[in-house]
C-alpha cells in the first residue's frame, strides 16, 4: 500500500497532510536505513531507481475504529536501536544557548521528531538485526491532547 492510499482510507481528513509527511518520512527510513542499509552521511548519492524483492518489502498496515487510527510500518532490517532513537530525538528537543535545537542543521534524525510532533502515540518495536516496526496512533478527537507517550521495545 502506498502512503497516499493508506492516508486516504483514514477518516481523519483534518490532519491528512501532516500524516502524509510522517508516513513518507517513516517509509523512507524503513527503506533506506532498514532494508538498503544506506549510510546517512552518503544521502546525496543514494540510488533511487530500484525495486525491493519480496523478502525486502516494507509492510504498511492501516487500522481504525471510531476513536483512533493506527499505521504500522515494518522493515526486515532491525538496524534501529532504542539508544539511537533517543539520541536523535534529543538533538531536536534540546536547545543551545541561543534557544535553537542542537540538531537544527542535522540532515539525519528529523523523521522521528516529526512523528513525535504530529502523532499522539509512537510505538517502536525493535528485534535487533531482524526487523523494526514503527506504529503511529492518532485519536480522532482531542481526547489526549498534549499527552504523547513514546514506547520503545527492543529485544
């Protein structure tokens, strides 16, 4: 399922644009870092003309009910770690003496920050060197406005 098709079936049309940004960022991470094992430092020379095999395929699932919707993105890389997630989130949420985020000039790690910004619940399940699943959950109402837990499970 493509990002736009996944978003189109979700009943929350008010946040569709932000949700698309999050899903594209997470899919990009899953494909380039998880499956293709690309180096962030070489982002400018990544090849974009490729097709993933069935074994490499990134799985995108969407579910919803009357209260919330969730999107799961699974890659078979398992390269992400809890420590890495926390490091990159800290780069965007900690500020220097001028009040700017430490990672304002970083070219890596912003996808996780964007997900935290626009998603109500972020769940990351990591089976090291096997697979990574990122689950994003948004509530249709403002039930949990401002309360945004992050769950990172690593085995």
